[in-house]
């Protein structure tokens, strides 16, 4: 039996039920990780590869290279000025037939390594598990993706289930997401092979290992995808636009939290300027979650790349760190049965942050663990 | 910076307060047994009736003074727990001046001793004070009534606190209630308390030929509940806590039976706490 806990959350942090859209940025900044494929001042179209691994989310002109922040690391980025015409060479992409070969083709062509790893060389799964859970507090991406696109997503789950001859198909939703549960129940009726599975709002259920344990199917052959992965796959297969992503901007230092569909590789500060009203003078901006994320060092130059899922803008809090009282709470809570106080087996650490979350001395154990690693 | 921004709101201050709440019924019972009852029978004066409270007040004042000298804050460590636990285990007829001086000295010692030395500070302070008291007069845990042996008590009376013991550490029934209260609140090493109690009870029953009176008539049970699971000086891992508790229980039984009835438990706790680093090392890879 796994023992998971619910995190203490501030019930005053509410999110706008409607998705906001940031689809017309003046510039996008493509991190240069691989060979650049275009010249200065060359025109690019939407979803055209501008480096060997990344495509432009807009059409426009490559105007130069600038150093920006990608996940707190200085990174040279290709700057593309938007012409606001959304020109695309792939204009007439048609819905692709869902076959194993087609899926592999698409994933290879689009460098979708994560999905590729899960699907490669498989032609049968016992269970398909689609998770619409976000573990991190005040992050709502997955549930909003489901809400936004429920019909297509259910149809893809259905097709995957036929393709992989799965016995069970689970769609996992937290039981406190009342709105979406109703939507799901209405739409899922036509897919009797998909089970809507409600789980408690417990931390770590977004992680494959823990949800499989919870469902007691850990030893079976499972295909686990989160709604975001499925949405990406769905967009490729249905020939839809993949140049945008969903991020949540939430926190107690802003007037209203929002889930925003934005072009990829835009500047965070541009989104904040347009949508977010900061109400506190002293605040921290954190990317990718309050439990496992990091504080942003340079908000003005921070780029929303594909790996950024959330931004939390929180009132500045200072915790007075005191000497360890050896209470053992950090050991007791660790879901991987590690001992954050010594250096053994720390390579198994999943960076969940629970050890720091429970420490009464406010010791940043997660940081120590990472350093030890 | 890689930091967790969310916290479950547990802090040392909250842990200390919850701990002190647990001590309250014991203090009140101590006041009843060694204050009200003795005053009723004209065995102590009105002023002396409140001895247990004087001890607590002296302890807290001395902590504030030493904290001031050593630039420490009251809720940044567990020292308030220490100074509020120590008086409970003092002999009922303790001389307040001797208590104050010896506590003050022991607080200075624990502040200057290197942090690296692992020992149970509560047990150390209690032993230190008892040794100093013993220099002035032979150590006795009898109160004025017990010295005169004027009460006829049955087993139920004894288990409800009328047994011989510290000024507020004689009520085993209350102690067990407090144990369960602590076990349900977060930061109490209940594994050590339960395993040491289990080992102690078994060893005492075996040594004393199933005589339950021997088991309850010492400071041991309350000390195993209140002092043994001291968070700082004990191991933190489940397996090491079980081993630690079992060894401690056995040692307490042996020392209480063969060395010193009243202070055996404190010696056992102090000895065991010295072994914690070795135990932690041995069980590191488990
Ligand atoms: S939770 Fe904090 S205080 Fe407790 S043992 Fe771990 S590091 Fe020390
Ligand atoms: S961050 Fe690592 S060490 Fe800490 S609780 Fe999570 S898995 Fe365990």
C-alpha cells in the first residue's frame, strides 16, 4: 500500500474558469540547442524547423540571436519577429489514419522522444492510463487541456485502445474537479471502454509509478500518458496546430490566476504584462511548481519553452532555518524510502520536495539532496 | 534556487507547544499529590504547596537567562521542552536554591559542550542535579507523607499516581494517556517510546517474578515516555528506533533493578544516547 499525502493549499487562490489566449506575440525566442537551419533576415513559416530540433511557432523573419534565460540558464536564442500571418507550409495537413506506422513516423519526424520511448516496439498494452492530474499545487494545465479538447481526446483514447488491444482504459481525474467530471460523464457515455477514474487530491499521483500502484496494475504492461502527451499526439494525428502550449500562471501575489494558451517560446514578461496583475510589492516568481520548481532569476528575459508548464507568483516568504532536531519526519515521508539526512541511494530521489515540505526546521533538504547527488 | 515554497506549517514552536500541553495534566497531578494533599494533612506550609510551579518558573527563568547569554531564541530549539520536563522528575522535597544553582550550571554546561557530542540533554541535566542534591543530603523521592507512611494505598491508587516518584512523574495512568496524545501528534518518536516500554515491562516482570508493584514504583515509565524519545539525541530511522528502544528498555530494567531504583532510567537513557551515532552508522544502509 502506498501512503500519499494531500498538500496544504490556500483556498483563496482561484483560477479563471476560461482559458486566456496569447497567440500573437511580437517576437519568439527559439533556444539554439542544435544546428541553425536559416539565415539572418530569412522568412520562416509557422512550424518550419529553424534549428535541427525546434520549429518556429509563428511565421515571420529571423532577425538575429539574443541571449535569454531558458530555465534559469543563459541561452542563445534565435529571435523571430512575427508577421502575424500564420503562414504555414503544412497548411493542408490532413487527418492521418491511426496506425502503428503512422504514429511512429509522426513522432520521429517531430522529435517527440518522450512519446517515442513509450510507444516504440509495442503492439499490445494491458492498460492505457491517461492522467489529467497535476500534482503541483495551483497548476491546472492537464484538466484544462481535457476540458478544452475532450471530444478529440476521448476519440484518440478509443482508437489507441483498439490499436493496442488494451483491456482497460483509464482516464484519471482528481475527484475535486467537479466541472470537468460532469463534462467527462456527458462525453464518455459514447465510449464504454473508457473508465473515468476519480482519485483523491493526493500529491504524487501525477507520477506514473504512484498512480499505477494506486490502481494496483504496476506489474502489468501499461501505456501511461498524461493529457498533455495525448494532446500532442492528437494534434499530430488530426493535423492540428502544435505551435502552442498551455501554462498556468497562479499564486497569492496576483489578482487572478489564469490558464493561458500561448505560443511556444514567448517571453514570460510579455504574458505577465498582458494578463497578470501583481498585487504584492514583494514576490517570488517560480517556474514548474512550488514543490519541485525553481525561482526565476531574471523574469524579464525568461522564455516559456516547451518544458515550462507553470509560473507561480507568490508573496515573498522568509523561513528562518534552524538546526535539525533529528525528528525523522523527512525520512518517514520520503516516497522512495530514502534518508535525506545521509547520502545513500540519493540517485533514486525524484525531487518531489516532500522532505523539505515537512521539515519543522525549514531545512531545504531537497537542495541538499540534489547537491549530494 | 531549488527550494520548496510550500510548507506543512509544522514548526518547532508548534511542536514545543503541543509537547508542553501534554505535560500540563502531569504538573497538575503533581500539584495535587505533593501540594494539595500534603497541605490538607498539614505536612507542608501553604507556600510550599506550590513547589512544582516554583520549579517550573525557576527553570523557565534560567533558560531565558542562559539564552540571553548564549544568544539563542526560545522557539528555535527544544530547550523549553528540556527545562519544563526536568522539574517533573525532581524529588518532592527538593531544595529550590540547590535546584536553581545546579540547573543553571547544567544549562551552561550543555551550552558550552561541543554540538558533536550526542547525548540526551534532559537525562544529563536531571542526573547532574540529582548528583548535586546528593552531595548535600541523601537522595530521597519520598514526600512528607510517604516518609511518615500514613496512607494505606491499594494497587489502583498506586497506578493512579500515589506511588513514590518525582514531584510530577508518579501518575502512570496519566503518563499513558499523555503517551497516546503525543503518539497522535506529529513529531514524537513513538516507536522508541513503545519499544522501550515493551522491553522494560517484560524485563521487570521477569526479574521481579511477576510483581507489578516493582514495575510501577519508579520514575522509569514516565521517563521512557517523556525523556527517552527525545528527538535530537535518538536515531530517526524506523529500524534504528526499534533497536534503540529495545536496548534502552532492557538496560533501564537492569539498572533500575540492580543499580539504582530512582535514577537507573536516567543513566540508561544517557548511555543509550551516546550510542546513537554508532547505531545510525550500523543501520545506515538498511
Ligand atoms: S525533517 Fe528536518 S528536522 Fe526533522 S530530521 Fe529531517 S532535516 Fe532534521
Ligand atoms: S525530494 Fe527526494 S529525498 Fe526528498 S522526499 Fe522526495 S524523493 Fe525523498
